[in-house]
């Protein structure tokens, strides 16, 4: 891969007799004039190449490629424009080439192209795999919509964990975004979920349909989306999930929206414990979710959260608001960075070791979510204060049937 070596270090003054120009190669095919002293015809003045000064350009190309075996100077004087070569030792040639490349890369990323901050925090699962803490979901605002552009924007801005589902009706566009991103499969973490099976359909058949739409050979995480879609059959469905994991088609398997009784039914006779249970989790359901959270902790099942921003996007004005505002101010002073209340909620989840699945169509929001990973931890007291404020009221947005049943 040809390196862009523009611009590079300045050229030192060669000799008081000469008036050197500025050495700045403009590409990997630029003429190289590092200022090595060279015999010069009497009465001639040496001039080094300066891309900003056309008068310093050579009269003809020296080579068509990156030739660092000799260095070229342009002279002017009685002989006219003559090119002269100075042979340089191989070790020095290599050192100059390496220095030019390193300097140019540093310059490129410091002033030309801002580095994309990548989501990198991961959390271990009970099967030995790891799940990225921050996930981009294709439900809620993207439900039954083409998600390609939104997902592609997320990937291009550093998101690697992509959370889809058959129920969302957009697995094809999720797959299209993955393909369009150009990312290697191993660099992304992809989740999808099983919807209600059609009459006579097997879990494997439904899974292979999803895999085809995603244009993938495997998924990193496969979940049973809703226990109520498989009443009386959870154990049988889970056995088929275990087979998919054994084949390597799903690296990890888990569930979503499961109550304690659903987990108890599934675990009876299971050979694989679900890696995760993805649930609506935010301060306004923290009290209601406590029984299932405790049960999951006992069995090593990781909770993952969707709807985590509910207090600030769906129930603004609740008892959590002043607590979030106070913590935000403290974090801004501590970190010296701007902090949002959404990031405080993300830090609350991070403090509990719970991955956050969220979504947005705005680039600035994606960057905000990723930047959360760089912020300081909440204190134990701050986590408790959010819990206490959230426990004062109950607001569930999704899967409201859960409120009618014991968790």
C-alpha cells in the first residue's frame, strides 16, 4: 500500500553559499531532495524543491516512482537547469523513508483527518465470549423501516455492536449496511432475535432465513425475543438454540424479555445457560426488574438494556431529572469535558455492568454515546441516588404485558 508522505520535515540549510528552498514532498512519487550536499558546477546556486514555488520544480521527472536510491537537486547558473544525483548509503535511505512515513501519518491524523473514536468496552459472558458494552439497535425508531443508512452511519462512526431482530422487519437493510461498510466480519458484533415461529417452522429454518437476510455465515448472539411467543414450548425451542450454538452458527445464545418463571422453565433440562437476557432497563423500571435481575445474577446471565434513555426522552420531568443534572455537573467539572444527561444514564448502566442498546439517526448522538466510554465512573452514592429516584415511580414503555405478571 503506497503511503502518503505529505507533508514531511523541512530541509536543513546546506551551506551558506546556497539559498535552499523548503523540502516538502507532495506524494509517494514526489522528487526527493533532502539537502544532501552535492558537487555543484562553479557559479551555480543550489535550489531545493518547494511545492509552493514552481520555480523550484525540476525540468523533467527523475523517476516515475518512489526512488530513494539517490537524491536530486536542481541547479541554476551558467549551465542552465541541470539535475544532479547524490548517492546515499542504504541505511540512511531506509531511515529517511521510515521517518518520512511516520511523520506524515502523525501529521495526517493530527491535522487533516480526525480520528474516529471507536467503541471498545466489552463485558464477559458466561460462555467465554465478550459482548461490546455499546450496541446500536434497529428497533424503536427504525422498527419496520429501512435501517441501512442509519446502521452504516453508526458503523462509520465507531459502533461495532449491531442489534437486530426478525420482529423489526429490517434484517435485509441491516445486512446491506454491514456489507456496504467494508468491515471484516470479525470486527463487528451482530445480534438478531427469533420471532414467533410459523406453523410447522423450526428454529433452524427461521434462523437460516435471518442469516440469509443478513448475508452472514454466523451471528454473534441469537436471542428468543419474547417468551410469550413460545408458550409451552420454551424448552423445545431452547434445545434448538443449543444446537445452533454447537454448530457455531450462533456464537452465543440468550433470551429477551424473560421473567423469572420463563427462565426457570427454560433452564429445566438445559445444557447451556442463556448468556444474556435483554430487557427494558432504566431507572423507572429498576424496582420492578429487581427480581429477575437477582435471578440472573445467581445463574450468571448478563442483563442487557434497551430503552435506557427513557427518563430523558419519554418521561421528562420525573424524579430522576434533578439527580441526573447534578451528576452531569459534577462529571463536567471532574473530566473537563461536556457531559449530557444521556451519558449519565449510560454511565449508570456501565456501573452496573449492563450493556446499553440504543439508536439514533444523528451522527452527533452516536459520537456522544461512544464518548461515554471515556468518561469517569459514577460513584456508588450516585448510582444509589439514581436507583432511589427511579424507584419513586414506575414507567414501562415496551412489553407492557410484563406488568401484569410476576417477574
